[in-house]
């Protein structure tokens, strides 16, 4: 599955600097996203040490890590939802798997904050309100159309539209009470009815507080604790990074980057940490296919059955699924190879309903 994350934030939050840090883009190649222009886009290989070790074992001709796509969209100003977001901007936000909200905490007198002061907690709330207003506007417009159309509909089309109206009214009440779309417990059938709306407050959100290097340590930890207490909830993860420093580190070679990270007291580069947080937030795992031609990592949602995982590779494999031969990554490494895992009895045959686990190494048998 393709994973698309949209980086957003108020103007002057440093979101494009964070984009450059996450994607190893430079200020020249990354550029800035302003107005209604197309956003910056970069595809990032997902770091996974397991894939590196499998490569040493199988020595394939080709290695294909999983990928994440980052979009850096135009800054969202206070009041943008009331004025109306551009269709292009709203489209990118509504199609994202998750939103990455960059929040300014760094001080820089040469870069004016639109609110004329630095207050990350205020800014988190400001942008959350903009997303809420955007969803409310969408709901209100759709309810008005339903009211106009409902008497012209018949049969199942009328029933579905009436049900859609009931769901939208529930969501409207939740949003007006200060909640989010994701807070409403919907049945799978009801979720399908509103899937096409792409509600912004339904999307998982990773809040990244953008600090400067002087704030790293206790000051950042205290800010994170406060933000998590106030805004933390299911579907929201909150972390911090020093965007400017991380963007500089992203341009260094591996040895220099390791030394720089150690000097700065940073345990892990932001690119790896943000991807890990995004996977956890979205409930994603990886499985692997291996062989002489290619080793590849695939991304799926937790609790995905084997037959659907096969479809991530090719629809023909899903359609003609016979069985899956599976060994866990740890068992495969312990055995020393595919044939050795078979001899050790850790290579299993699983059917369509087997629930894939993170790190499964699999060979699908199929017949079309």
C-alpha cells in the first residue's frame, strides 16, 4: 500500500525545513510551498535493518524497501477554513493517510510568527479548529443537498441517503461540542457511507513540535508532557524535533551524521523516528518477500489476512491464492536460510485467513 503523509502547519512554522529533514532534500531542491502552487513532494525509503540482514542472506539482484511519500503543502493561515480552502489544498489534505502538523516552538527574530508570539499549545489548538471548521462546512453543505434531494429519491438510494444524513448529523453534533470525527464510534457500514468525504478530523495526526537546538533536553520534554496531556488522544501522536539541525544532518554522510547526532545528544534521526511513529499511529506493519531476484518490504495494516496481503503484491496472486509459506524473520535468521527453516519446522503453511504478523517472510503459492 502507498503511504502518503501531508506536512502542514501555520506559516513560518518551519514545516518546509522539517520536510527537508525528513526527505534529505536541500533548501534548493526542496523549495517552498506557497499559495496554490503544487506542494513539494518526496518519496522516502523506509529504513529497516531486517531488510538489510535479509539482503546479506539471499544476496538478491534487487532490493526494494517500503516507501513513504511526503507532501509539503502551503501554510494554513488562521481563518482559512472560514474563507474556504482551495480545492487543491483541501484535496491533498483529505487524501492523506495521516497529517503531520509542524508546530513552531523555536525563537527567531528574523522570522515573524503570524500571531506575533511563540506559543505552540495555542498553535496546535488553532490548526485543530481550522480542521474542525473545514469538516463542519463540508457537513453543512452536504446536509443542505440531502434536504433538497431526498424527496426525489426512491428505494435503496433513498434509504442510504437518509442514513448518510443521520450519520452526518451525529458528526456535526460531535464537532460542535469540541470533538473530532474520529471520536465517533461508527459501524463498518456507516464508515463506508462517509468514506468519500475525507474528513480532516478523522485522520490520524502526528504533531511535531519544531524546537531549536538550545531547547533540546528538559525544556523540550516539559513542553511535550504538557502538549500530550492537553491534546493526546487515540489517533494523535506528539513528538519534537530540531528541524533546522536535523535538516543539516540529513545532508551529511552516514559517519559524519552519527558523530553529529552524538554531539547533539540526539538518539535517532528524525526521518527514522517519524516513520516509526507514523507506522504505529496508522497501525501498519511490514512483511517481506525474498529470493535471488529481489528482496522487498511490503506495508500492510495490522490484522490483514494472508489473502489480502497477497493482493498487495498483485491482484492475480490474491485471486488465485492457494496457500502461503511463512516463517517469522527471527526464526529465519536463527535457522540461517529458507531451506534450513523448513528442516527446523519453523516454516509454516498458512491459508487465506491467517493474520499476517510484523516481520513475516512469505512465499505465496497461487494459480490463475
